[in-house]
């Protein structure tokens, strides 16, 4: 399954890996060149070159930001979770709310670029967000489960949504 990550997250993870000397500058140059060649994201290319893996990323994220880690496969999705944060927001920001406990909303994130969204989430949910590190594939799988199995909207559906939002009237 291709990794669904926004460019900011991907860059953030790659910078973190370089800061922690997991990936060298030379390796980064190789990743950039090869990812263009094979048409995959730089992070996927780093995985393919066996320079890092999701386990390594989650360990560094957890240590660097003092976050607990979470295995999202163990969590069930209920209606309350589905309603607390809009699915579009979840998809666009690659983060998932996975548990609600005592006024706290537990949220899994793949990288530190998501830390800036905490104020938004607090305002949006009226709950205190508590962050956990999770693997990118766990988060992607959880988003698929939350959206009832359909991964992405078809291009046609997306176009319809854009038309509705922007009230585009076709020129006859």
C-alpha cells in the first residue's frame, strides 16, 4: 500500500532521521535522485533502500517528543470517534483520534509537524488532545477503517465536492 502522507510530514520525518544520523546527507541525495527515477515518495524510497523503517521512525518520534507509542490495531472504532473530528480533517492531516477518556482525546500522529494542530483540535473537539506516536501504515489503516473501508474518494466524487464547495457552474 502506498504511504499516504502530506509533504510536510514526509519532510519532517526525513529531517528527523537526518538529525538523528539515521540517514546521511549522501544517502539523502541518493534518495532524492532515486525517488524521482522510480516515481515514489522520498520516504518510500528510503524504506526500499533499507535505510530506515517505520519502527525506527516511531522510536525516534517517541523519544524526541516524549510521546507514548500506540498500536492502533488494538483499537475499535465507534460512532463517537467517527464524529469527534471530521474525516476530511483526519485524512488531510494524517492523524487519528483513537480513544476518548475523561475529557481527553487520544490522537495518534506519524510525525512532529502535527504538534502545531493541537490548538485547532482542542477548539474543534472541546477536549484536551493527548498525543501518541504511531506508524504511518497503522494510521493509514485506521483512516481506512474509519471511512468504512473506502480508502480515497474517486476523482469524480472529489470533483463533485469541489464543484459544490466552489459552486462551479459549467459553461454551456
